C-alpha cells in the first residue's frame, strides 16, 4: 500500500522526537497494552520485522484496534509489539494508551479476534447489518438513544445501533 510509506516514511524524522515525547508524556509504557491511534479507518498500522520502514511487513493492525502488547523495548521511535499472536516492531507515533484517551469514545470488548461487532439499522439482532466494527476497535461514540442494551452509535463516519454489552 502506498499509504504505508506516506504514514511511516514521511513522518519518520518527526516520529523520533514525537515518539520520545509520546513515551514520556502520553504513550504506552513498558509491558502495557496500547491502541492504534492516528491511522485512517481504511488503513492499517504495520507490524514490521525490525525497527524501521525498510523491514518487511509482518501483520497489519486495523485502525483504532486495541490490545497491542508493548514488549518494553523501544528504539528510534519504534517499539517491540505483539498483536493477535504476531510479534515485531511498530512505529510508536501510532500507539496510544488503551482505553485512556478521555475523548468520550468506547472500545469493542468481548469479541473474538476473528469476529466483528455488527453496526445495525435498529436496536436488536434482527435488524440488518450496516457495517462491521473490528474486535478491539476503539472510537465508537454513543450518540443515543438507547433501548435496553442497544444504543445508537457512530463509528468510522457511519451511524447505527450496537449491543453495548460489547463496549467499554
């Protein structure tokens, strides 16, 4: 994907300073779980085989996904991570604290990595799906109203209903 180079290469010099600042003030600390931040909904953050864009891609982490494990080893703006059983390196510029953004949004919880949370046309499982929200995704905003465990939400520019039992 061309976007990979645009988001990782173009910002590499800034990522070094930004990554250091992020680690010191707002980023993930050692042995912490993080979420993907600053990556457009249609793109992924690549886990690479080494600390830089010149290394091969190992796995793409969906935008807004949470559950990225930080191994505690960071160098030149890159940290060792693991996600869904794949280990490697990710650019720290795109990693933020899990569940602690304070922006009023929720993350998907209790959904298997191989499954999705359906955004539906109405408050219940019998309503048609609009779109799929990935497991561990963050950025789901409850916009109301709610009926029992179902609430109207927005995610990725779309609006619909989800079972809030799967949001945190």
